[in-house]
């Protein structure tokens, strides 16, 4: 009798686990790398990387600071570079 109860309890726990997993997936949570709501036909979001003229670090183009054709990772590096090179 104890073995049958154990098997029934294991089946109930397993079914409960499957239901919770399905509910989490349907609500958009529980997945690595985001909320799980990304459309299948949406292209991956990417942005061109540009190099800082002061330190050489690469930053997304949308976050870079620019002066003429030069790009920088911060306003501080832009200021330092321009002080040294544009006199």
C-alpha cells in the first residue's frame, strides 16, 4: 500500500511541475535571455560598434560621443582628446 501511495504522490508532483512550467512559459517568464516574448520573425537587435579615439574601447554607436568624424566612449575622453590634438 505504501508503494502505491508513493507512486500516486510522484505522479501528482510531476503533473503539478508540468502545469507550473507551462504557466510560466505562457506568461513570458522563466526563460534565460529575456522575457520570452520576442517574435520569431523579428531580427536580432544589433548596433554598429565604434572605437573610442582616446582609449580604444568599443561602444555601441548610439552611446558614443562624436566630434566631426571622431568617436569617443565618454564626454571626458572627447574633452581630453580634443585638448591634446586640436590646438
